[in-house]
C-alpha cells in the first residue's frame, strides 16, 4: 500500500445499509464478520477505485 493512511475505521448506525451503498459504488467487501463478544464489522478495499485505503465499518452498538 505504501506510505500514508492505509486504514480508516468508523462506527455506523446501520452496517447493512452502508455495505449496500458501497457495493452500489463498486466497492466490494474484502472481509466481514462478527466476534463472539463484539459488534459486526466489514472491511472494504478501495485500491481498485484509486482510493488506496482500507475502510473498516463497525456496527454501532446501542447503550441501554
């Protein structure tokens, strides 16, 4: 990837909706999952679209 920013992470209110938005722009999921004790997440590789950065979206959890 070279020098500079290589990974950006953000929490989102609706992970599925954000996945759909990025997919419509041609940015596909590189890896996604959910840990046993944590929120769902998805990684996107934007290098094919000249973004040269990995985007990590994390499902925001609601506090009770």
